[in-house]
C-alpha cells in the first residue's frame, strides 16, 4: 500500500514539474512580448501610432507568438529556436520604435 501511494505521489510530482518546465522555457521572450504589447497600446493611446500601424505591429506580435508555440510544441526550445525568436523580437521592437517616431499621428 505504501509503495503504491509513494509511486502515485512521485508520478504526480514528475508530471506537474514537466508541465511547469515546458510552459516556462521562454520567460525572457514572454516578458518581452508583454512589454511590446504594452508599447503598442501606449502608442495607440498617445496617438504616436495610427490604427493601421498598431494593427500591423499587433499582427507581427501574433506571428511571433505562433512561432513560439510551434517551438514549444515538442517540449524543448532549442538554442536555434530561441535565437530565431529573439531575432524576431528584436526586429519587432525596432519596427515599434520606427512606427512610433515616424511623425505620423492619428
């Protein structure tokens, strides 16, 4: 009885831990995504981004999220996948900056 109970507890701990790890393999990228979304909302609110610019930038962020989900789908984000996601985030950040400072206002 004790052996069965110990096995069940150990199995539950391993499953819980595996689920947590796979969901948190890209905390830096997740933080950056949140920060970029906030920048887009703030730009739209202040008028430094037009509606179409905000829509385009949001679509770019959605593509990055889709690529991130695809990278996480097998449970492991490889160094190459992580590098590719970070490169996409850098480009998106640059696009946000350029769109916010292009002297177009709503």
